[in-house]
């Protein structure tokens, strides 16, 4: 028989349940085509490849994007030519054309650096480079070199796996024992000697 001093303590309930590791849906991003064209070159070639934010993942050749770049150059030349005119409104109007052409390219996902490169060189870029929007691992690759690409087509899915979810199911009777913020300890069957700490995100 063991004796102990009577003390006021907070009792806690320990629940055990099997779970499944899934990606954190708040840490997933997609690389989507905003214009039609062809996959000229791929830098991200397979699912599982690690990428960093801003890293090139593909080069796309797009006839419509090439035409938009040529419109930008034409507007820029007109702006320089008409910039010194004394005719009211002409100079400002030519500047507006440059701004509109630039904005159109930006809406298609062309970076300011690429737009400035076109204006500086005076030549349109044959291909436009797509970049990874986040750092992480490519979990889906839906494009191959030479493939025709349509507007809205999802080319890559990238997930940041530095934080993941563990989804589990509990009996209804135990539902009131856990709440968002409750501490959790995770043990993987493949590595039983190591534990990971986390917190309940939602119930």
C-alpha cells in the first residue's frame, strides 16, 4: 500500500486514436496558366521535387503573350515620339497606352522584371518564365514539355510540408474532451521511439 499527501491537482484525460497524415490545406499553392501557349521548357520535372519561392518552374511560349509584348513596345515608341508634342492631351494619352499594355501583361502573371526587360531591350521575350509562388514540394505535376496549355489549366501543385495535419476520428462520447488548442502528442508507427508535439486545430 502506498500513501501520499492529499493535494489539489488538475486531472487530465488521455485519448488514444489512430490518425492519417495529410497536407495542411492552408499551405498549398497552384501554378496555373493565365494564358494559352506551349510548355517550351520545364525546370520542375517530377512530383516530389523541392522548390523555393520565386524559383523558375517552367518556360511558356504564347503567341498571344508575344503579341501583347509587341503592343507594349509599340506603345512605348509612340510615347517617346509623342512625348514632346504640344498638342493637348496627346502626350498623356500615349502614356496611358503604355500603362494599359503593362497592366495587361501583369494580369497575365508577367513580372515587372520581365516587363522592364522587354522595354529595356526593345524586343519581346519569346518565352515567359513561370515561378513557384511558395517554397515546398511539388505534389502534383500536370504538364510535360511541348504540351499545349489552356487558360486556367493547373500545371503544378506545391505544398509546404514543414507543417502537416493529422486527421483522426473519435467516438462521439469523447468529443467533449477535446477542443481547439488542446495539446496533442503524435507517434508514427514507422518511428515509434520519437514523438511529435502539436495542438488540436479544429473539432
